[in-house]
């Protein structure tokens, strides 16, 4: 879908709703959720970090609602989008794609055209407190948390990366 342009007050209300849902969203309770709507909410929250320097391309497949702890998956998507934005630097593109996997599962990919990850760091990328960022710029917990949340929903997180060519999580 095309980007929806909201009036400033409407956009602010949407961001506040999304952040509130992420912060107070029901813990472990699992309900049916539209992943596209969850991801769009994350993109609204990340908007200030993306605006004018990062283009977001969406490729939405026809996927069913999923039974999930929505705020946990929002946290996963927010970590992936923010990491991608930080890897991009001055300007670039984040591609987000969804697709059915042929069974009852769905596939979500978040890909950037940023700096990529050095091969020696890939084996540790999901380790708690591992970060390639400068001191004070990250705790190294986002991917470790995502790596714990996704399997609790019956999925897995994989990473592919080439230095200078970007990174893909899915």
C-alpha cells in the first residue's frame, strides 16, 4: 500500500497509540493480529529516524492473520527496522516483505542496503550485549531479544549479510 499522509495531529495520535501498544500491550497474551498493520505501526514509530534519508519499500504478500503477542512482534520489527536505518547511514532503502511459506507460517524479511555485517560478527550477532556500534549507541540487546521472541512464536530468525551490500533478516 502507498504511504498514508496524516495531518500532524492525526500522525501524532497514531504514534502515541503505537508506542502505548508496544509499552503496555498485554504481555504474553496471544490474539489474532494483522502483521501488515503491526509493521505499519512500527514504521510510524520509527518515522523520525527514517524521514528524508531512508526509503521504505513494502512488498506485502497475501498472508493470514497470525496468533501472536502483538507487542512482542512489534518489538522485533522495531529492532530490525531501527538497526537497518542505523546501518544505512546517509541514505538508502529498507525493504520489508511478507509472504506465506506454504504451510501455516508466514515469512517476514527486513532488508537494508547499508554497510553490512563483517563475517566474523555474524556468528555473534544474536548474542546478548554484542554490538558493533560505538559506546553509548546501543546495548546489543535488540537482536538477542528478537532471537528469543520469534522462536516463542514458532518461528526462526536468520541473517544474511555482505559487507558493503547490506543485511537481510528473515
